[in-house]
C-alpha cells in the first residue's frame, strides 16, 4: 500500500498534533484505539514507524471481539 506523503506529517510535532486531534475525535466512541493501537501511534509520532507500517501492523494483528 503506497499512501501519498503528507507534508503535515513531516516532523514529530506535526505528527503529534495530528494524532492528538484524532485521539480527541475518537475518545469515548467505538473508534477509541486499543492499547496496542496507541502503542503503534506512539511509535509513529516518534518517527519509528511510517503510517504505512502502522497500517500494515494493524492489518496483521488479530481482530478484537
């Protein structure tokens, strides 16, 4: 999967802002991420994973429920 490169995700501060916004949006909804998903997001914010790698990890993880 090749997602386009987004300039708003080019540095840690921008990734952190985007993830914080998404977490606030999803809070107390079925979209609220699991601890595993939050760990992946932390690795993304820190620059240890690309968004494509996060998506790949999510696709490989067993579904909950």
